[in-house]
């Protein structure tokens, strides 16, 4: 008996994402673009660490790219920024009773707008990757999670183009 491996993979993927409330392809695309962008930051001058590890310096990147980001006037980017800014992702936290809850994102007026947006993008990534967005009762506002992922994807793709050395690594 022959097993069609493509059917097995598709069924496995559909099963893994069955409660995600968005196309599995969108979730995978977002995670791939996020990973490429994070690597591009770490492979350029936007990295911190030592022999024990390395991390991307998202805030350093945001501070350098902020003015260029503000100068981009595409309709898609404006819509994505408006979506994230007006309906920011919620952060997963433990409440006093040690139950996992989602807390509203708090805008920090001391940070630049791109810093805040990239923190929102990272929160979207954390929620998707770690945060229980795949559980049956996780979407109480239909379409919200998908809109946040789509918007974060637009912001990431635009950010990847703002700084030459980051763009070069990202596009490899």
C-alpha cells in the first residue's frame, strides 16, 4: 500500500492549525518572514550578545529606521499601522491566581512609534508561536488574530527594506 506523503503532510498541517482562526499558510508565512528579519538584524549591526548567545536589537533598529518608516506612504502600510495601533495585540500574562490571561498592550509615550510597532509585531509573533492562539476558544473577536498577523507581516516586510545592510541579508 502506497501512502501519499503530500496528503499526510496536508492533513498534519490542517490538524496542527485547526483552531488557529486564520489560514495556516498565513501563519507559516508570518513566522518565516519574522525569522528572516530577526536573522537579518542579528547578522548586521543590530545584534547584542556574547559567546553565550545573540539576540536582535529591535529597538536599536527602530530608532535608526524610524524617520524612513514614517516617510513611507503606501496605503497598505498605513492600513497595517492603523490596525496595530488601534487594536494592538494583547500580551499573555499570569494573573494573581496563576491563570494565563491576555492583558491589553500599553503604549509607551517615551518610545518612538516604530519601536512600539515592532514591539507589537513581536507580541503577535509570541502570541502565535507560544500564546495559545491555536486553542478552540482562543478567538473571542472573529478576524482579530488574522488581521493582526496580516498587519504585522506588512510592517515586517516594509522594515526589511528600510536599512541597506538589513535589506541585503534579508533578501539573500
